[in-house]
């Protein structure tokens, strides 16, 4: 007899967290482990906490810092290398110039846009000494780990909870999904849509897929938009221009062996724009790309979907 998985959800890291346990009796223990890992991530990597390790590094403090931040910066640098700088952790000052200088729910939409400089990528000059737990950043450079830290947290939280409880675990941090342990018999059902914070009872355009291992990540512009000087901004900065990436795609969803790998690819694809399908296909990624008009293009083995699922307008 198959037992249905159990789920819990709560708010953290400025988004909606969904935690699943293939064994319902172990859900509470799974959630405890996930919450603790999320707290470690927030204390290490938040750009908006005065007491975070990342804030200390960005303000020039020599360290040492937490092991969590050391790993997060190392992962971000790996992502930069893997994408030839498309996923760039040194865009922190750009995000501040564009107006994303505090937690998203506190942004002032009426403040004027002031862009002081074009971004100069500096990720190749950032280094991490894991032995002494120090992160070295060039003067004038501010790190932002938004493209990879949340995905790393999902991977770490799922692996930790599965190891501690023996249960199959799903962790979704705003649509960045990581799996660990044995999945339910039919896999984990996941609704791929524009916004991870859409209530389940609200019908939205999208597709439901089943996943059993690895990670799944959706990058898009619907959830984090703001206006500056009459111009609509979003958080996916093209490091080649220092501006929000052109809106060629509404969302890109990628399946990969880990959430970090999936999120790295989906973020790079959003920034690449029209070249994204070829880039994803060349790297054998299974992906779903949605244009602003709702039309869909897929790469690799991404499953076909019913046209009826694509009707409607974006939220």
C-alpha cells in the first residue's frame, strides 16, 4: 500500500518554502532540519542583514566567516566559471544601483533611478580560503549570492533532512527544488508555473511534472519586479550590461542533478535570451522556456504538455 507524501509550508528567505516527506510520520523532523539549514543560510548569505557574514565581507571585514558562506561563495564562483560569467556573484553594486538595496517587500517604488557605473565583472578576482574561512573580495566590489545561495540551501537542507530522518525529502525554496532520499512511488509531483507563491487553489498557466532525483529550478521575472524612474526592473541582471536582462523569456525551468546546477542553467538562460535554447541543448539540459506571450519551447527530454495547460495570461 502506497502512503501519500505529507507537506508543510512557511515563509522564509523572502519567499515561500515547501517541505515534503515521503513518510508522513517523519515530516515534523524533516521540517526542523530544513528550518535550521535555512537559518544558517540567512545568517551567512543575506544581503539585507547587518549581522550576516556576507554583509561583513562586503563591508571589508577580514573574517573569519562561517563555513556556510565559504561554501556559498565557492559555489557561486563555480557557477560563474561554468557559464563564462553569465551568472556573476559580483553584481551586488549593480543591484543596489538599480534599486534592489533592501528586502523586496520593503522596496520604495517611487525612488528615482540612479545608475552610477557600468558593471565590471570581478568574479575571477574573488577567492576563498576554506582552511582559514576567509573570503577575499577586491575593493569596491559587492557580492550578491542570490543566483546560487538559495539553490545551495535547498540542496543542503534536503540532504541533511534525509540523512537525519531516513525519509525521502523534497525542499522547495521559491521554486528552487532539491530532492534527497527515496521518493514516493510515483515521484514528486511539481507544478511548473510563473510564481512559486501562487496558492494551489488558484488556476494558473503551467505544467505538472513528476521528478524523482536531483533538482529543478525556475528562473523568471514575475515575482521580483520593481519600478525606478518609470522603468520596470527585475532582479536578473545581465553582467554584460549591468542592467536587468532583456525580457525574451518569462520563465526558464531546468532539471539537473542538483538544484544548484539547475538554477545556474536557468539563470544563465534567462540572461542569454534568444540564444538560450541552443545553449541549453548543447549542455544536454532538459528545460522548459516560456515566452512573454505564453508560448513554450523545450530542450532535451522535457515532457510534452497539453495545449490547454498553456492558456491564460501571466500573473
